[in-house]
C-alpha cells in the first residue's frame, strides 16, 4: 500500500502545488517585491528601497494608531468571545431540553456576511443612540464597543460549537472521580475540564485572534473609520492607503507586508503558548 501511494504521490500532489503556487506563492513574492517599489501598475514598478516602509510608519499615515486600535479590539474580542462561547457550551452540554435548537440559533449569525452585519448593527446601534442625540460615528468609543458587540454576536456561536465538541470528549470518569475526591464545581472546571479541552481552546484562540486582527468588512460597514479615522483598523487602513491615495500603492503594499508579519508572528506565539498547556488524553 505504501509503495503504491509513493508511486502515485506526484500525480496527486503536483496539480495542488501548481494551483497553490499560482494562487499564493507567486502573488506573495510579487507583493513582497512591490512593497519596495513605487508603482501604479505592476509593469511600471520602480524600486525605491525602504522608503515605502518609512512612509508607512510616518504620523500622517495613521498606521500606528490603527495598529493600537486593532490590538485593543483584538484583546477585548478574544477575551469576551471565548468566555461567552465557553460558558454557553458548558450550559448546552448539561442535557438541557432544546439543546439542538439553541445550538442552531447561536450558530446562525456566523452565516451572515460581514457587510450585511455591519450595516444592520449600525442601524440598530444608531437607533439606540438617537435617544441621546448622537450616532456611532460621533465618538470613537461607540465605534469600538459597537465592533466588539458585532464580533461577539457573529463569532460566539461558531466558537461554541468547537468548545462543545471538546467538552463532549472529556471522559466522564475524570469528572466523577473529581466529585468523589471532594472537588468543587470550580475546581473540577479549572483542574479537570479546562486542561482536557485545551486543544479546543487553542483552535478558538487562533480563530478569534486571526479574525479580529484581520477584520475589514464589518469595520468598513459599521464606522468606515469615523470619526477622523479613530476607529480605523489595520485592514481598512491598508485598503484606504492602496485604493484611496493615488501614488501610495507601494506604501499600502508595505503596510500589507507588515500586517502579514504581525498576524503571523502573534498567531505562532499564541499557538505555541496554548499548545504547551495541552494534555494527552
């Protein structure tokens, strides 16, 4: 069997490698090169060295402020989404009547597109703020917590499903043994259940981190960076630089490269930290 697989390995892998190269590797290498160029189209690219990166971090580009806003949003989003998702998952694994209906209802928001969600929540939040004669784009704090609320509503159900799968794999013998030994509910949760579902926590942390950091559709639809780019996240900042400022395409590309390095670096660190806490069943 192994010899047969090795014999036909190339036949099955080459088409995938070719597709992956055209869809990812080649565009990535070209994008990396263009980040060091001044260009309007790929054909007229002119090498300018590190100038695009220097310009990207200048004050008028608001890249650092977008990075700080994105980081703050991501930290709050990761904490709130995972706490609520894990709490709901715990409740829905307690043999409550109508569990399947609740799971479906909580998961449904994840199926709605980001642009639709952004405009929908903008209308709902503005309807509430109208009583105070203000809107979501009047104050940056409204935009921040509006984004947090939107992201929680969209992602909690998805993370909940992953946590439920992890909780259902916890051996009942362990929890029963903990009760016999006199462990409280909190001790059973922190010393038995959480360590056993660390693989699920690793996945959920990675997904929430990457999705929060890369948020674009919801940010553009909900606030579009208003007021005065104070609620502009990194993805939206890159988009506005690349498509909204003629002559700054190279700067936008440089920001995109830095953005990729930040997300990849943080994700790798997070995966390493959470995987180190996993236990073998």
